[in-house]
C-alpha cells in the first residue's frame, strides 16, 4: 500500500486509535507520527484478494482467521501500528479480537514502486521481531515472483524467491501451500523468464 506524508502533529496511541475509529481512511502510526495510507492499483487489489481467498479456504477449518488490508496490526508493543495487505493468525486472542491483531503467523505485502524498499527492509526488520511470525511474503506486481522470508525452528530467518509458475510456498503451520501460478492466475503480469526487461524500450 502506498505511503503518504505524515499528518503534522504528534499523537498518543489513544488519540490515534480514536482517529481510526472515526476516520474513513486508514493511517499508520509510528512513535507518535500518523501517516495516511494511499490507495493501490487494480493489480494490487486483485493480488491481495487472490492470496486472501486461497488462505481462507485452506485455514478456516483450523480455526484461523485471514484479513485483507482493513485490519490493524500492533508491532513493537504499540510503537508501530499498520495494516498489512494480508494477515493470517491462529492465536486465540486474535481470533476473538474486535479490531486488532497482535500474533500473526503469516504477513503478506504486495509491492509497489513507492513502497518496495520500505516493505523489504523497514517493515521486515520490525515484523521479524514479532514472536509469532513464521512467514513474510512480498508479492511483486512487476513480474510473477514472490520473495519468501521464513523463520526456521532455530529462530533464524531465511530468504528465497519463487518465480516459476509451479513454485510452491509451503506453510506447514497453516497446513497448506501457495502456488505462484494460483496467486497470479490470469493477471497480465509477465514471468521473470520473459526475454525483454520491463521499462526498456525496443
């Protein structure tokens, strides 16, 4: 989701939450600063829906919940609040919560030109400190490709990239897998193996 300029004042967490309850747009919060969240492209929305729909079908019987864009995540004990593109939680406190998730097992962000480095570095650094998180996926809109960060049993984070249509992302905590081809479906997004790089003239 796109970034915007901060609203020019500092907020307490209580003031921020009151703003969110009455606002028609969503805002991120970081250490007192509040940032309005911009809208995304049609492909951005479609990729979010495709991911969320597949995860919901696969995890509902396990008592997990899947959220897309409009549910708040608390990070770093209330230092940072945001709205991930897709979020899955199986934690009992989250399943019963009214507005906010604190213990996600999977987070997904769909990359855009304006937020790719922010999602890849700034958010990754903070998300990795969530004890419950096992998987963080970055879904490209430029090519069919998914960056997959996962926490091993030893607590170390590993990273790989799935770009083949039959590439598979295994999510054992959720009892399912995601296929690259299923995420992108019929969207007109090229494969990495296409010969001509995007943005380069003939």
